[in-house]
């Protein structure tokens, strides 16, 4: 399972609030102008989990890539707010876990996890020690010399999680991290991830298609409209933590699920009919 303990959490870590204000993205495709995102206003609270859910093609992953700095918004402001309430002069440490495992099949598990440290010029002994610690946190100690092809899908995704954790990020970005896994494995890893992020206090942005996953993991859920992606609703999830599958029996869970489903159903139907997103 995914675990952390106080010794594994970096002292002096900065868990920022992330603000997207008036974010829009326009691009050219096939000779046409596409408005992908329009006037997004979102706040991802420091040390909390914020989930983004919406119809396919609404710009969820685009929003994550703008936050990560991989894409530039056409207009609007992205800012990271430090503990003093002021904008940070430099972006915080960030790491991403993708839906696809993106592991190098010719590298061992240890070497996959240590890849980012190697690129950063960290000495071999230190990166080996940090990789072993990250693998311990995701309960893969003893698998260091294995290769990705020797692991199950759930184990490979935990290697991907360890590869992100080894960089000791302040912000963890999760883009459909369990989307490629079977339902049973996904449920187990969702529970374990919920416990891990609660313990570390990292600022987490979760992109998901799963309402269950959003309600189980997130403190706040933003529902996006069909393209162009705008905020249809902000839903604050007030359920006790740590959460687990048992949380789904809480009557409030059903209420959150039904509210998000109703919003999402409306936008999915709008998307299927080719209508622009509502507000």
C-alpha cells in the first residue's frame, strides 16, 4: 500500500495555493480556431486535493498542463501563493503522474524511479537511497531490480507514483492516474492515495472522469462545461477523513455524487450534441 511517515516529509516544504484567474486558451487546428478554455477561475487550496471533472474534450488535461507550465494560456493569470499570502517569485516543485505508466522498459524499477534525480545531477548513492525510500512508501521495497514487464498494472502505476514522490514535490498533479487499471485495483489504490496525500499535506490537483474518485479523494471538485471549458460548479466535499470505500455508505456521499452527476450529465449531453458549454 502507499505509506508515508513523518521522517519522509521534507522539512520546510512549501505547499502553495494555486490560482487560475481568467484563463483562456485558443489554438489553431485544421485551419480552424478552437476555443478550448474560456475565463476559468479556480483556486486549488494549499495542502488540499482539488479534483477537476468534466466531459471528454472539455480541457481538463489542458488545464493541468497550463498549471504545470507545459502550455501557455492565451490570456489570464496563473499564480502560486505562498504561506505568507503573497505570490511566490518562482514556481513550486511539481511532479506529474499520468494515466499511462510511461516507464522505460529497459530500466529497472529503481532506475525508473531515480530517472528524474539522475537528470538533475544527483549523485548515484543519494539517488539510490531516495529511490529505495520512495519505493518503500508505495510498498514496493524488494522490487528494485525488477523490470516493468515483470510487474502488474497496479504495481507499475505505483512505480509511477514513486517516481513523482522521489522528487519531493510541493504540488502533485494527477492526470487520470488510475484510469488504465481494473476496477478492484483502482479502488485499493484510491484508498491508499487518499491516506498518503492526507499525511503529506501536499497540494494536489486530480484530473478524473470518475465521480466516485473525485468524491473519495478531493476536498473540492470543479465541474467543467463542455468545450469551451468553463467552471459549471464548485463543490466542496465535507466528508470525514481519512476516507475509504466505507465513506461511500455515508448519506452525504450519495448527495455529492448525485449533484455532480446531474451537472456532468447535462454537460456530457451538451457535448454529444455538439453544443457549446453552458455556464
